[in-house]
C-alpha cells in the first residue's frame, strides 16, 4: 500500500528533504564482510585466534589497544604510570557498556579474574596475564596491576584481553557466563563501537552500532559478517556485490583483481608465521607407524631432516604466488628479538636429509600424519600437501589430514596428529610472544606454552625466555630473545615455513589500511576520501 501525503504533511516532508540535502545528509550504510574463517566462539576469552579476536575487538575494548603497527595506544585506560613492578591505569570516565552501564575498575578485575577459569580453552588468554601477580581497584576509575617482576610487554599483552561487563557476564559458573551462554549473546556486553545482534552459525554474524560508544562513531550502522571459507566463492561474492570486503583473496587471482577498476586491493606485511609442529612426546604419536615403537621426532637429526626436505622458496613462489616470505625464524628479521643468523630460511638439501635419517636409523623412512586446517590460513591445505610431497623425497610418507578449522583445532588439542601445520601472529611485534606460546614448556597454570601442542621442551630456552620477559632494558631483552630463538631453531624444535602477506579486496569506494596482526576490524574500514 502506498501512503499519499497531502496538505501540510506533504509540505513538511518536502521541507525535511530540503533540510537534509542542504545539511549534507547521507543515509548511513551497512557493511558486509566476507570472512575466510568463522569464529569458533563469541566468548572473548575462550580461544586466542584471529577470527575470534577481531570480532571481540569490535564488541569490546581493552585497557590498551595496539595500532596497525602493533604499537600500544590508549583505550579504556586514558593514561598509565609504572613504578617498578606496579602499573597504575586511569580509566576513562565517559566509557559505557552497550547496555548503558558505566565502566568501572570492578569490570577490569572481573575480566582478569575470569581468564584462567574459562574451561577447555584451545589457546588460553592466560598467556597474556602470565606476568601479572595482583590486580586491585584503587577507586572506581583507577586500577593497579602488580607484576611478578619487570614486564616490558605488559601493555601489548593487555591489548589482547578485552574488558567484559561484570554486571552482564556474571553467573553461577566459576567463570560467570559460560562460553555457551556468550555464544548466544547472553552476557555479551562490551564497550566497543558495536554491539552483538545475532549469530547464525555458517550463515552470518550481525553487529549494530553501539550508541553508548565513548569514541569516534564508526561509518556503519550495521556490520554483517558472512563466513565464506572457499576463496573462489569469496571473490565471486565480492564481484557480485553480495559483500563489500573480503579477506584473503586467492593469490593466483590477485593480478586480475588489481586490474579491476571497481575494486581496491590492500596488501599489508604481517607478523604471522606459518609453521610445522612436530609431536615429540615419549610415545609414537597418532598416525605414526614403521618406527618399532619409538618416536623418531624426539631425535634432532630426524627433525633437521624433515626441515631440510622442505623447499620454502618453492612454497612461496609456486603456492603463494610470491605473496609471502620464506621463514627462518618465528618472526621476520629485523623484528625485535630476531638475529641475522636466522634471518634467511634454510635452503633445501634432500641428500643431507636422507643421510641424517640414515644416521638416526631410519634409512627406509616411516609413516606419519600431517594435520592442517582447510581455509584458516592462505593456501594452508595446498602447503600441507606440498610439504608431504617434499617429505616423500626422503622416504617419509605423510598422510595429510585436512578439515574445517574448528575441527582441526579440536583434534590438534587432543594430540590427534604426528605433525601439524598452523600459524601464529606475534601481536606484540617481538619474539617473546611466539616463543612463550609455541615452544616454552607447557604450563597452563603459569600461562606458559599455551599453544605448545608438540610436547617440545627445552629448559635452557625456557630460562632465557622467562628472563627476557622480566628484562626492561631493550638491548638486553633483545639479546636474550635472540639466544632463545636461536636455541629452538638450531634444535629444530619447530619448523617455520613462511610469513604471510595480508591481502584484502574491497569495493573501490572503501579503504582499509590493514594491520600487521592480520585482523579485519570493521570499525577501521572507511569510505574513500
């Protein structure tokens, strides 16, 4: 039915239209983003994983956030001071949660207290609070954090723990609202630029603008995230106009997309390393056979042979189409804590690899499993298949098992693979982050080795990392981290493959500068000037 305005009503409507036009009024627009991976949870403390983190950082604010270059900047804490091991944070007095409740120090205490209580976390946020000894509320807008010793990366770590509402997220469970409850939006109340509306698994996630947001209002009324795990399908959705922005377009499509006048392509260097983890437990891991009841991955010679069999240059050139960098360490040189010694990836040497295997007693090779997500990282499945083919040249048969990311992480965390391919983004921009998570001896209660699912342990390296984590002098800390990373690289405790170059494709009237941590933050996507 069409309503026809007459008389004064028609005149009022016409005058309103003229006023809006003269004021430069532009109707607000919704933004639709094609995600390469659906988050595993909406609980901002369940799984330290980029697809989860980028959404939680849109709903929630941390005390301190990091900019696109991983530099800490003020957020809910408008200022801070440090005196030895005591940090004092002054909270913004104008910050409110999306339900209108003012932010106070009690919310910060609730948030940090909840972190270690979240059960079954695949990659715990306890890592980021591992140096924290005590958190106190000085007054409603002042928080005092006492660390176990000097904590040079505390600010970067706090940026990864968004502040939850005590009022909204409290509950009878030890952690308050459970992950299941938060996944359906119950208690999912933050102080970020957007608020949660709905999540239809496999279909879409919807956020709406938070009208109580203390900061600059974002450009979009509503954000619609659509998980499209197939890269070709993401490109098709963008070209059809079904989405406005996509993550990770296929590398072999980049030249064509760059030539499309209707699109804008953003390429940003990242701090994400794609690596192989080798299960080095005392017993042969699942998927392994032909080893007479032993685990050959405990032998450094075998680990070195597996590394030497891999042609990292070929992976970057042939699979990544040059959109990457062969990795010789867990961060690209000259990032903080890296050394020239491991700046370049080790060249492939098949003959030396065969000799190492023979010396270790495995001249005929053996069989193992290689797990990999399919669609979590750029070309992850193809890289895993290429590694398996390269290992076959030295007599190692790798049965590649690829699956949806959510399934992969669950299986990885119950040690279902002999080896696995995964990625890690060093959000702090320095070596302590990947070392402390990926290779330090696993100690969940201390927040150490939270993503070390390889059972690797090197006490000498552990000591260096723990000392570095309490060293404020930058030169000394860098020296300690260089030694620590050198130990694990020389030990072949983990095998870095390549560093990703992050790519986004979007409609020509949009701009996103990208981030070193690879997160897609909807609030930072703007209309082109």
